[in-house]
C-alpha cells in the first residue's frame, strides 16, 4: 500500500480529525517560511535593513517602545494581502463534508478562515483582526493598511495593535484549552507543514489519545517516531495525489 493510499484509508476511517498546520501549508500561497534558511528569522539582509533581528522587532517590548518601526516591518514583511487559500486549505475545508475537523494553526495569515473551514483555532492570532489598545474597538486589516505608519482608532485616537501573539506575550488561554480538548477527543492527528519546534503549540500533540498520527512535512519532527505515517512531500503534491 502506498503512503497516499494509507493516508486516504486513515482519513476515511476517522470521525474526529485534528489538523495542526504550520508555515509549510501557506508557502504555496506565496507566504515565506519565517524559519527557513532565507526566512525572516535568518535573513541577514532583512536584519541589516531594519537594524534588528526578527525576534526583537516582533516582540511586545519593541512594539511598545518603537511602534513606528514595528509597523514598518510588520506591513512590509508580515502582510501578504494578495495571498489566497491554496489547494491544501481548500482540501481541509472539504474534509468537513464527512468528518469533524478542528484546525489548530500556528499561522497568522487567516487563510484557513478565508478557505471556509468552520473550526479554526488561530494559536498565534491573525493579521485579519486588530484592536484599539485604548477602547477595544475592532478593526479590519484593510483599515490598518489604509494608514501610513501607526494606525489609530477612529473613535478615540488610540493605537491599534494587530491581534497576533508577539514574542514575550502569552497564548490566549481559551485557545490552549480548546486545542487540548479537541486533540484529546480526536481519533486522527495530522500535522502539516510544521516542524513542531515552537512551544506551546508544539506540545499540543502530547494530549492526543488516539492511535494514528500523520506527519506531512519536509523536515523531521520530534513526533515522527510516534507517527503511523510520515510523508516528506509538498502538501500540494499530496493533495493532488489524494484526489479526495
């Protein structure tokens, strides 16, 4: 039996599926992997251009101290307005026709939600949501991008912050609880495009009580030894071969 045939069999025999996704599911949509060899975290040209390394400039303290510089970087390097859901995002939406599917994503691009998936836990937040730090009013990404420099609230003038989890900030506790609950009741866990190195998201699989784990990722993960199936292939190629 081929890996694709086994994957299809595992999916077809499962009722409750949890899918953990990382940057690898969105790279086909033109969104670069932050931690790849030339990604933002390792790109010396970007560090030289902005004067700070990735983890510094995308931190809570940097946002507070140098909001203008944060937003310059954020708008130029973290927003991909023209990116669209790809075949993998749409495949996960289609799985909902026959299965209970919960997606736990480490991505902030909002593509799972735009693809129409019903149950998406955006572990690190989303660029699509933005909040006034003063009065709590919510704003769209379009509103943020329509302002040069730092966007301000049209009601109170307060600074608007993206609803993304910056370094030094904690994950929303409700998202952690909901992720754990979904993983505990799942009978199939699929990891797509994540090397499972960023915690606490990388620890969510430890709560899985089922028998079958599938890893679809180009590089090894700590979970490979527990997996029923490991596929080292591009997720788009996997979806094409599934013909689901």
